[in-house]
């Protein structure tokens, strides 16, 4: 404990004891003498002095104890220095000189430049998916322009083409017949062997047969186009994202 603090404590105790001695309550006899203005007897004065002396001795004893406590505290060795606080570790790095490019980031998505949904243009059963066996697709997942992707059963369309071709040949034969008939009757008309009405009927039959033949040829072209649609090819080079059909499905 600090000496100044002990000394202050001792002085406070002495003051308290002296004040207590002065403020000692009066007895009944003393109070009556004081009230009548009379002098206390010598015996009572002696007893009061004894009590005050006891209080002073007690205060002196407390002061001695306090001084001893202060001296014992003061004899202690010097206080130990406070433990050194460990400094925090800080990572350091050498400055690097480089060119910084001012850039900004924005959310975005990848989208192909060209994209197309491959759909069948004719109805039929899917019998093969050739691109799955292509070397370019197996290595890189890509297909080239014109690569065969899907194959629809071409047999029904092939039969349609053959039937229309046969019909066209029959009409072609009729066209040849009516042309020959027209040429022969034209000479008869010049000789007035047949009427004009009969000749006009032959000409109309020839024209009708020629029109039917041309229509048959157009149907053959349409049937052949549908036959080509059975073979679905890639319109441009690229990647195939996913295949939604499998062999055996009606597309």
C-alpha cells in the first residue's frame, strides 16, 4: 500500500477517535450538574478523564498498527515489470509495378450466332440417327454442313414416286396417241373427209391428256422431294445440343 495512503488513513482514525471522545454521551449526574450550572465533583471528572485517556490510547494503538502495515508494505521488493505484450504479426509483401486494365463485369449468357430446331418435314418412322456414329461428333461433338442427322423410313415415299412415274408414262403414251390422231385427222379435215367438230374433239382430247401428263410430272417432283425429306441433314456446321427423339418414334 502507498505510504501516503496509509498516513492519510492513520490521521483519519485519530481524528475519529478524538471526536468520539469529545462526543461521549453524558451520564444522568453529569447532565443534572451541567443543567444547574454546577461544577462536577472531582470523582466524576476523574472518571471522565480516564475514559478519554482510553479512547486516546486506542487511537494511538491503531496508528501504530497502521504504520507497521505501511512499513511492511514498503519493505517489499521492487515491483516486477509488466510482461511485454507480444507484437502482432503482419504479412508484408514487396510492391509490384504493373499495368492495370480498367475493366467492368456484367452478367451475360452464351448464345449461338446461328441456331435452328431440326424438325421433320414429312411424317414417318425414324429408323436411324447417323450423326451419332460420325467421327467429328464422337471427337468434338460437332457436325459439318450437309451431314446426315436423321433418317425416316423412305419406303412409303419411294413407292409413291414409282406409282406416279407409272401414271406419268401412261399419260405420256396417251399424249403421243392423241398427237398422232390429231395429225392424221388434220389431213382428213383438209380433204373434207371429217367434220370440223370431230377434229376439234380430237384436239381437245390431246390438250387434256398433255395437261394430265404435266400434272403427273409435278406430282412426281413433289413425291421425290418428300423422299429427300426422309434424309434430314445439317443446314450448317455446329454443335447439336440435345436429341429429343430416338429410333422407332413416329415423327
